[in-house]
């Protein structure tokens, strides 16, 4: 790291010198020196290379000529022997003939004549031993056996079967007088015979002379290990060049498998499929150049150092002056860059009240052109230009006079100016030691707006722009303080929108938000000038109302007005909506003065308003607190009872009107609390739904009902009521599947009853859950049919398996024709839609007779039995036949 820093420092110091002519001359001279040395060494290398190629090419040419003559001599001798043999093949004396003809001396290891079957017939070496030897698998025999051409065949080097020595076979075909194949005459040569005459040639320690067949097989070699004999070099560099040119040269490092770089010269024989290759190692060719290269590099290095030294001395005298100039320019540039890139406007005045320096942003902030803000301009002129440009506070003249007086006060100063165009600048002033002054101008417009926006968001609702909870509590605290000081009374209205979540879920949050904005607008229109309306969150609003002595009446009048205004239809994005609200009222100081206490009591009154049917208002009463405590205690007991399973199921039978047989039973939940005794379902079921305890409680009911029903006769089904909360939980289908699997109850024997409120609330998602359950084979039943305002439409939206007519219609059938007509119409509609129908609350024979008359198929009520524990029921027998007989 230290070396790198020194190098960078050196480069930075000498880099400016490159602009001098001496540096360019230095670079040219050094380049010429090294180019000259490189040129000389390249010439020496090229000369050595050319000499080697020329000598090797001459050697290869001479060796090629010698090799051709040697093969021709052997071939000529083979032809002579073959001619003598053909004249007298039956008694041909091979040994005697060879001696007489004085042929094949030291160069031939063996002369053999092979018959047409491949067996040795005659041999010049130990005829008795070799006669009959099978050579039919040898290449030199098979080539002539398969070819009619009378051509000399030169084999690959092989080790003789009897001699155990390397040999090359030169073979000719022998034809019978009729032209048929008569055998082969072959001369086995020592491979060294081909290169013996050139063993004295010095190709270096790593050099060689080779005879290679056109098939890539080495036939003979000189100057290297005999292990190369017979090696296949067909994939080497030689055969990348040889097919294109019959002679040439190239470099290679893979010819002998030793990775020694060599220059190889090759020549192909004209008459035979052989190539002569002469190789010399690059080290032996160019080794003598290493000394010249070292000398050349040494000389070039000395000259380079000398040139650099002279150049350094030449420019040294100019370096200090240029560096000083450069430092000055860089300092000035850094100052300007720093000033122009600062996020604030900066200006500096001398003691003569003239501008010494100002950055670009200062001029831009005040709309000054460069001429108006150039150094030397008087402060008064610059302030006048700012007034003319409108970039000053509203009181321009007064502002100019004040700034001129304050500009040169010795103490630091800070002021905030709001300009005519709404921008806000903060100016920090600092006196300079020479009597001048420095001022920093900061645009804080965005900061001020952010502060105002943050302050607003901290106290107002972002959607409706109403006061939020924090702001509302502040208003309540001030109202309480006014009461303590002046006796001014006030009321608080706490309200929320009934079923607002349904709007969000069915139409989307955008429509829900738009509805909240419209409600907020209507609430503003309802209140007086001293009143406050706030949004506490979600669909919950509150109103702080100033009231007089008749506080209860005034608060009630405003609550009634709010109910009327909010209940008017809304038209939002093409959706015609109606909204209802419930309101809880508290009065101060009657119900307290602390905001938390008042809101808590208003919430209790709001809960009472919702419990009483919604879309109304209730004034807080003391007993509401006791009811809340009672409700809380009941919820805690309910939670503990669920954990201890202190519940039981009673079953009320559902019978077929036609035959009186029990078709099913409805499971009805009972809570037998150890502390409270038997608790009415009307008391704890709504509480369980409000607190979410209906989820575990409903799972227990489903599990127990299925387990009981699994022991009933196979034709008896069980009906279980579902809460909308269970359906919205998102896990109902999974719970039902698991329960059926664990209890073994067939899905067709389970009926799940829902009320119309399930379809009214979150209808699309609820319908999806019901379809999923129906696909399991479970019957979906619409309970209390006819009590909703759009009951008929639900039969079109979902294919219910069964509907249950509400008991209120059944009870009035004997006395009211309209009720009887409704039951008859519903029965006919269900029959046309292929939906089973059950009449609830059947208590008299007269009701049963009328139901049968209109075609109702199933009935449930006290006439057939009250709900009883499972152990007390016997669903294998028909319900009282006497009663059904009367109906018939």
C-alpha cells in the first residue's frame, strides 16, 4: 500500500511534464532504442531459423533420394527372385539362387516365399524351421491376397515371430500362370537399414530423422529412442500440413510426446507412401541467441536510463513554476466548485460593503443575473435588484434599510424571511475578521411545508380531513376547561356505520373510502359553528357538541338529525348506497369530564343502540356499565366452559309428513354452567359471535353432532346450525372434512343450516364456501326462510338443498290467509326448483293438516317431540302415528 501511494505521488508529480516537447523526444528515443534492439534480435532469430530450415530441407532431400534408391534396390531384387521362382516353382532353390545372384546381403533379415494359403514355402533362413509357418494374418500377405495390383507393399514395423526383432516387410504379389493369386514374396528389412547412412548426421540431442508412412506410422528413426518405431503420429501436426503440401516445415511441441518445441522439415517420397521428417529442437536452433538478447537488453536499459535522466534534468527547472501555477488554479477551482455545489446560497461582502464573492445558487434564489451579482457590486444595489425582482418580503423598502443596517453588525445573526411568492428563506450572518460579513441563505420552503403537513396529519384524518382522535381529545380537554371556567356544558356523540364492512368487502375499499368522505361531509353540515366532528378510525366518528341547560334534548335533536341525514341514499361511482348509523350519547359534566371516561361511556351507549336494532341513538345510563361488566363476566365464563366442554347437544326430530318416519334431527346447543345453571342460547350465542368464541364452540358442536349421528340409523341425517362468523373464518371446509373423516359420518347425512344474513354479509366469499361444502356431498339448508327482505332472490343465487319455513308463518296459518298463501307459494316454488322443504314450529294437528295440504314434505316442532339429549332419543321408530293419522 505504501509503495502504491509513492507510485501515485510520483505519477501525479510528473504527469504535467508530459506536455513538454522534451518528454515526447524522450519517449521517441527510448522507443527507437528498444525497436532497434528488437529488430536486431528478430533478424538474428530469423537468420538462424532460415539456416536451419535450409540445411534440414537439404538433408531431407538427400535422405529422400537415398531412401528411394534403397527401396528401389530391394524391390528390384524381389522382382528378380520372383521371376526365377515362377520359372521353376516346384524345385526352386531359394538359398542357392540368392547366393548365385549375389542379392540381399546385410540389409535383409529374411527372404520368404509364402504360398497362396499364407504358409511359408521357402525361406533363406533355416528352411526346415520356417517351412509351413502360417503368416496368413500378416498385413503384407492380406494386402496382396485382396488386390490384383502388382505393387510394392511397405508394411508397418512388426516384431518377427521367430526372430523377435523389429522388421519392415517389403512384399510383392506372385501370380500363377493363369493370373490367379499364387502367393507373396517378402523381404524383411531391419528398420535401421533405411536410416543407417544418416546416423552420423548431427541433428542435436533432441533432434531426429524419421521415415513415416502416409498412414502416420513411424517406419524408421534415427537420433532418438527406438520406442518411436511403430508409433502412430497420424493426429500430429505433420499430417495437418502434409496433405496440403508435399514438403515444408513447421513448429511443434508434441511430435515425440516429450513437449520439446522443435522445428520439423518434411518431404514426401514421390514413388512411395512415405514421408521423411527431420526435426531439431528450438533450444538448439536459437540457444546461441540468449547471450545476444541479454547484451541487447542491457544496452537498451542503459540508454533508457541515460535518456530519462537527461529528460528529467531538462524539465526540472520548469516543474516548480508550473506546479505553483497549477496549485493556484486548482485552489480557485475547488473554491468555486464547493460554493456552486453547496445546497445553500452564499455571499461575502468586504468592509466597503461591496460583494466579494457569491455562488450560483445565491443568484438563482433571488432571480439575479450574473451582471447584477458580480464581485464589486454594492450591497444596496443588490438589495434593490432583489426588490425589483420581487424576491423580498412584502415590505421591500423597509426590508432593504434593515438589511443594510444589520449586515455589518459584529454579532452573528439569524433571520427568517417569507418572500412575496411564498418561499421562505433562513439567513445566517457571520462577521469576518477584516470587517466584512458572510451570509448563508437557505431555502426552507419545503421544510416549512413539511412541518405544517406533519402537524396537520398529526391532528387531522388523512382521508376525510376531519379532526383525528388526538385533535378530538384536545378539543374535549378544552371543552372541559371551559366548563370549569364558565360552566359551558357539552355532549359527545360516538357513532359508526352499520354494516360498513359489507361495502368494503363487496364493492372494494375505494368505494368504502368514498362513502366515508361523503358521511364526513354530511356530518359537518349537521353541526353548529362551535361543534367539532372527528373521525376516530375506520367507520367510527364522533361529534363534540356545545349544549345549554337543556342538554339532553339538544343532544337528542342533533343525534336524530344525524340519523336522518346519514340515512339518505348515496350515489358513489355509479353505486346507489344507503347507510345507517348507531349513536351513543354522553353529557358532560353529568357523565364525567375526562375524555377517556366519556368515550368509554359513549361506547357503552353505542353498543346498546346496536343491540336495540341499530339505526338509533341511546343516551348513556348507569346500568349500562353494570351490563358491560356482566357481559364481560359472561364472556370469561363462556371461554372457560368451552375449554372444559360444559355443553351438551339436544336433538329435535324432523319427520316425513307422509309416512311419519324420522328423516333427521336438528342439533341444538345447550350450556349448562356449573355456576349459572342452564344459560339460554339467545344470551350466549350472540356473545360468542361478537367475541369470536363461536369458532371453537362451533367446531365442538360439529364434532359432537357428527359423532352422535354416526350411531343413528343410516337414513337419519343431522342438521347443524352455522354462524356467519364460522363461514368467514376461512377454515370451515377444512374443519368439516376432518370431522367427517374422524367420526366416519357420511357427508350425505350432514346438513348445515345457514340464515339469510350469511348471504347478505360478504355474500360472494360466503357463497364460495357453501359451494365447496356442497361439493363434498353435504346438504346446505336455508333456515328461517321468509324473514329476510329478499329471500326469494337467494334461491336464484345459490342452489340450496333444502329450505326451512320460519315458524312465524306456520304458527299463523290457521288464522291468517296471507300466511297460508305464503307457505303454499313457498312450497310450490321449492317443489318446482326440486328443493326439499321443512316447516318449523309445528305444534298443532291443524297446522300439520294445512302443511300436508299445500304439499310440505317435512315437519319439525313440539308436535313430534321437544329437543332432548341424544341418550333419550330413539330415531329408529316413526314419530307418533296417531298424530300423523289425523293429518291424513
